[in-house]
């Protein structure tokens, strides 16, 4: 007997009229004509699309719903505003505050079909490892509903002594299994070369992969991106390093961009574009034409570099919008990158599923025998239609169990 049997599905990249048997959280059979009596619970897919769950590879769960009354119009002012938010809450109350806000977003993203997410978590002067500890608690509490991967986002905005303390805390977090990826935003600091090298050293020493914010700027300076590629190859970290944003790549000439993208391919860097957030934050000082603020998606794809899209900030000082809906982010990505053909939309869909699963090093992801049953059932049989008309995610399944159901009811009278 299967714990769950899905009948008559259009299985993503497999085909139509397929049945899928699930037991103990794993896919154990893919076939046709499996008797309904074989399932303890049966879902009739009615020919609709069944795909692996969305993988959101870049968000900030410690910042969500921290939007105050002050309007932040630049990245720098947003950093100040979030720091003020941190300082406004007593240290002993901080963990509960983070968990409360993060859990609310976790419920939102699961409802919309995300089954795995990776979140950057600040290591701040005012909060130390409290945020990291809070998200680890939430990670354990929600493990049957969504997988949470944690990246450190170490703050380097204070003096040398405090920076050393942050690095010591980061090393402690690595050694004690509190984070899954070593991260940071070294490009934002004058000593970016030194900081990048130190973060690599900590990651390599602790045998952890890396997830950086990289050259999130309108300035024609991609030296940190190139340094990261060089260090990746130096340490034999190919395939283990993620680079989020890389918006400055738009500001350099095409020849420079092509050269560095080729190096990114050689280093097997994992690129993450954040279209909705970068559309909001970038190009603030531009006169018309105002740049889109999104990295060179097409060029990365054409070079064979693994690139994903993700949701980034949600209702915080960095961006007052966002809901973590990866299908919505996918549609926006398609529009910004001007990818509208059927095959291009299928590429965009992979950028929210298959591609980020590779980035997060998920070994049991996908539609195959023995894979973890993290699935979404849509109310359409087409990837393109799912994106274009923002299909209802009828069922969201995590580890073989239904974790969300959605219906859409409309009444049109004319």
C-alpha cells in the first residue's frame, strides 16, 4: 500500500497520464494504471501538472515584516533602519520576535508551493547569534513542512575589534552545526578583498559551502565577483559557491562581462538573480533610461552557468513588498528577462525548481524513484500556463504528506 497515490498526472519533464506512488516520504513508483485501491490516500490530478516543489535559494527570514515607519529609499538607509529595528527590541525578546515573523512567512511560502528555502541570517553587533539560534529552532519545528537551509550574513559595519568578534561567532556557528552555508556581503566594505578571503578560509576550514551577496551595486565594479571565482578554483570549491545579485555586471562593458561570465562557468559558480528586489533597489540614481537592476540572466544561461531566481526581502526596510511566491517571482523574471516563448518559460520554471536544487546541493530532489516526495500539483497541464496565469497550487506535498491545499472560486456575472 502507498501512503499517497497521485493518479493521472502530467509529470514534469516525464509525460502525461502518469501515476505516482509515495511511501515513507519517498517516490517509490511511477507508472500508469496503478489501482486506486493501492493508496491509503488518493489524489486525482486530472491530467494537471505535477512538479517538484519550488526551491527559494535566497531570502532573509530574520528581516521579514520588520518594516518600520521610516521610509528607506536606498540600500544604505535600509541597513540603518534594520539596525534600528534590532536595537529597538530587548535582546531577551529577540529570538521570539524573529521566530514569530519568520513562521508567518514560512506559512506563506509553503502555501504557494515552496518546499525548500535558504535564508541569510544576520550576525549583528546587537543580536550576536540570537537570530541564527531562532531560525535553527524554527527549522526543527517546521522540518515536516519545509526544509530550511541557513546562510550566515556576518555584519562588518563596525570597527576591527567588533569585526573580529563577528568572525569568531561565525566560526563558532560553523563548528556547532548552526549554519549550512558560510555567507556575507564583503563587497559592501572597503576591505572587501580581505573579508572575502577570511570568509573563504572559515568555510574551507569547516568544510561548508558558500553563499555570498556579490556586487549588489550600479557601479561598474565586478572585482569581488572575479575574486570569488578565482578563490573558488584555488580551493577546489567548484559547484559549492553561490553568488547572489551580481547587478554590477550590467554596468560593465560587454567584453568584460563575457570574460568574467566565462570564468564563472569555469568555477561552476551558482548564480542567483533577485529580480523583484533589485528592480526596486537598483538604478535609484539613474535618469532615463533607468536600468532594470537585474543581472545578465540571458548571458549566464547562454554560457551554461547554473542560474536561479529567488524572492529576497519580504516587507522589510529593504523592500516594502514581497510575499515569497516563487511562481509570481518566476513570471516577473520572465518579463524582466524578456523570456516569453514556450521553451523560455520552461527555462524560467527550471530556474525556480531544478536549478536552485542544484545550488542548494539537494541530493534527493526531483521526480524519480527514491527521491523525496516534495511536490506541487497545479490546476493546469502546462508550465507556460502555470507561469502566465499564475495557476492555483491545488496541493503542496512535503515528504509525501499534504501540507497545503488551495482552491480558487470565481463568480462572473455579465
